[in-house]
């Protein structure tokens, strides 16, 4: 219970500050393809599929934490999420997929 509370408190504070993923040098042990860079994600059809599934799961988790902490979820059409993450990845291909999703998520909340 305490872990959930701390996680929600930390995550809920970050969107309020509106710092970007690049500015917030956060160290997180990312699980799965989210810890790989955008170039890796876009390198094969299999990685694209794996990354797409990961993106939807991570995005859902971000929306869950936002809702649990009394914030509104991201305002984006579900079918546009991956397209927008791809645009973010194209701007800096060396960033991790998680960073690109986070940046896209914050941008969709504006």
C-alpha cells in the first residue's frame, strides 16, 4: 500500500511541474522495450509490434496514476498515440521509448 502511495505521489507531482522527460534526468529500471532507444524500436517489424504493445500498457498506467491522483487523463485519440510517439521518436532517435512516450503523454495533457 505504501509503495502505491509513494508512486502515485511522485508521478502526480511531475505532470503538475510540466518538466519534460529530457529535462528530468530520472533513473528508472525500465522493463521491456521501453528501456531501448527509438532506433531499436523502429528497427524491425517485431520490435515495432512489441513497442506498440508496450506503449499502450505504459500509457494506460500513466492514465491510471493520473486518475488515482485526481488528475485528468491525457487528451488524445487512442489511435493517435503511437503516431504521436513516432513523431517524438523521430525528433531524437537516441532517446528511450519510455522517454518518448512520457514526452508525448505530457504534450497531450496541455
